C-alpha cells in the first residue's frame, strides 16, 4: 500500500475490535470452522475510522465506474459494559468506496446520532432501538419509557433526497450527511412522534415523485401512503403490522400487511423493546393493499396465506393483474434468529432463509396466486432500479446461503433470472458477502450489462474487500482490500 494514506481519526477505547463478547456456545470443531470460516467477525465492533486514498486492487476496476458507493450498517455493539441486543440495533457506521480511473478509495465514519453521542459522552445506551431499550439506570431504576432520539441511529440505508444525502432507518426522520467526508449534518425534518414509524426503503416514480409510507402505531392506527407532500391513502388498522418495504408498479403502490402485528396498548403499557411487542399469528392472512398512485385511495385489499417478508424485490401491473415479487419467510422467526447472542452461538446452525416468491394479484377476481421463483435463498435484493423498477424485469441480485442446513450466515451471492428461474452463484471459502449493488454500464444494451458491487468479509484474512463482479457472467473483475473487517451491514447506494 505505497500510496495509501492511512489516518486514524478516532480510537474508541471501549469498543476495540474483538471486544464483541464472543462468549462462544456450541460444539463446532476447529476444522469445521476453518473450512467454513468464522462469520462472527462480521458482528464485531470497529474501532478505527479510516480514510484511505487508494486501496490495494487485485484485477481491474472498469474505468467507467465513477462515484461513491456509500454503505450503511451497524459499526459498534458495545456501550460501556452493556451491549445492544440485536443486529439491527448497532450504532450506524457509514462506509464510502470511491471510484475513479480504476482506483478505489475507502473511508468509514460513525454517524453522529444521538445514540452515538450518548455512548461516547456518557457511556450509556440512552435511546430506544429496534430490540434494545435504554439503560434503566438513566431512568433511576424505573421502567424505561420510550425515549426518542433527536437524531436517530439511522443504520439501515442511504439515499439522495433532492440535493441532500441521508441515512435512514424505520423512522420518518432521515439524517443528513456529507458524502465526501461522511460528516453527519443532522436530522432532516421535524422531531419524531411516539408511535410514528416509516420505511428505510422509499420509492420514486418514473417521473421522479417520491412515494413512501408511515405506520401510526398509536390509535387511531393506520398505514399512510404519501407521495411528495400529499397523502395518497390512509388505511385504518386495529393491530398494525411490522413492515419493512413495499413496491411500486406504474399505477400502484403495494403494501404487505403481514400477520406480525402489535396491540397498540402493549406499546404504551408494557415497555418491552419495540419489536418484542409484535406477535406472529400464522392462522391470520397476509393482506396486500393496492393504492392508486394517480387518484389516491385503496384500489383493492386482497388476502393470501400468512408469510413474513422484509424485502419486496419489484412489481409491475398489466390491466387488472399485478405481479409482486418479494422474499418470503414462512414466519417471523428470522427476527429472533438475528439477536446477537444467537448469531454468535455456533450451536445455532442456521438463520432462516427467504425464498423469492411471485404473487399475482388478480384485481378482477379478488384473488392472489403465488409461486416460488427459485427454491434457493435470497436476501437484500437489488435490481437495476433506474431501468426496471415498477416494470417487467429479468434479474435480481442478492445474498444467499449455499446450504440451508449448514450455513450459519449469508455465504454466497446470487443472480437470479426471474424469467427462467436460473441462478448464477459467486462464492469463496471463508467469505461472507453483503448486499450486491447493481451498477449499469454506460450504453448498456442488456439488463445485466454492468457490475455488481458487494462488500465481502474474508474471515480467514480478517479483512473485507469490495468485490466487483461482472453482472452478466457473475464472475470477479476486481477486488479492493480494506485493511480491517467491515461489519455486516444492510444497504447502500452508488452516488454519482
Ligand atoms: Co432493508
């Protein structure tokens, strides 16, 4: 790394890498671990904030690849002598991979959320997260009340909203950051209201209008779909469901109301961490709400068998038929499986895996039919959003597992042809890849002309690398090695 400039902007004493409570459980032989690799490194905290002008690159990064891939995810799980409970709780860290003239730069920085500031200043968990409540001590030992952060721990996704770059979580209060320096600018918008949640997966229409939803958990509870500043639909509900994403067709927004729902009274009386108030009821249906993007209002609500989903993949409409592709789980047990204690316990053999499912909503017959697009696992799905979102499409890129019974975490990348059901796979022993962001090549002629960018944990070398795959062949073009592990994150975006 001759021309590498390595600056250590900060050293977090208490969160030194490796301090991440590896109280190991379970019998897994050393040889098995050596063969499969130890994915738990991806759940350790990162101490160093780096800024590196040029990473070591193996292979050749296409010269046309320009801009900055910003990724978001947890970077730290310990605060003082406490730990967050769940993968989704960790303190947000942004990672920037910048491209130009075949080079790759890297920087990482914690988002200066209220949670992060309290952790640094007072050494306490001060605000409610997805599955962790604030330290009781700061409420003088009384039951913890919901404590809303002025600047949320926005660790899920990033987006450009107009001229601003924001980090997002499932709250309707994005956090602005500077994509050049990763410096946190501050919350964008009004203070959070108790029980008002949103999505880290907003959409935009072909004409550039934003479409998003909010869930009002406190009565009168409702799902609210908005476009720009306008309320498109308000769907009343007595027990609101947990919802992570939705999809657009050219005419409709489609919301999935799954039977993993909360009694609003529990939220205000029980003081359980947020997600622990939700209950799965496999005997109840999943409801698909179809909202008219032009006229507003609910065009139809259709019922189908219970399933759980985090991620819609894509959707499109044709007359009275709507096709919705999403990643479906049998139930909501995946949320339990992603508690850090379980993830770090090697005797827990697998994380439930979602399969890509196609639902066909027949509005004329008020009926939903569904089929699997492939029988393998896919999560963190990406499509060529600018070209195919809300339209018929062919390819989805995601993470997967090579063996549903043995894989403990995502250990391969998948490109699935949703027309033929044919997958292409990238994998390497000891490696655990993250979300694969598709980037279209200039003058692309096919939907898969471009590259897929994934940050891969190399558990054997105890580093991570940015993997550049040729999206058509799904083979490696280049890798750029980061000199420390990048913890498992969620979503990212290439900004140009
Ligand atoms: Co997501």
